[in-house]
C-alpha cells in the first residue's frame, strides 16, 4: 500500500503557482492532467502511480433571488448543470 507522509501543506489559489512549486521539487500535487500535459510530455513533471483517488471537489454557486432568468450568471449555472455537474435548484 502506498502512503504519502505530508510534513507541511502549502495552499495556493493558482494552478500555475502550484505547478511551479511542484516543478521546483518542493512537493507533490493533484493537478488535472490536461493542465500539465505538456510538462508530462517534456519530462519536467512526472505522474505518480498511487493506489488511491481524490474525491471530486464540490462547487457551490449562490446568487440573489432578483437575478433575471436570462442573466449571464444563471446561464453559467445552467451550463454546468448540462455538463453533468451536480446541481440543486
């Protein structure tokens, strides 16, 4: 069984920053493959083979009741619902 023993946790709000941290050799990260495809191909990053998977992240979108049914915000939410993202009205 594989295990990761994290000594420290770094939180960032940018995938680009996270990718650079990992490329610098500071640690490991779970980054969607499509965002690091080029890095995997050129060898600047390697994919770890682990015996576990991450849970899917939750996304919560909240908007006021007075938003029009044709607003861009509501259309954005409907787009995610059509893309099979779990939605609650």
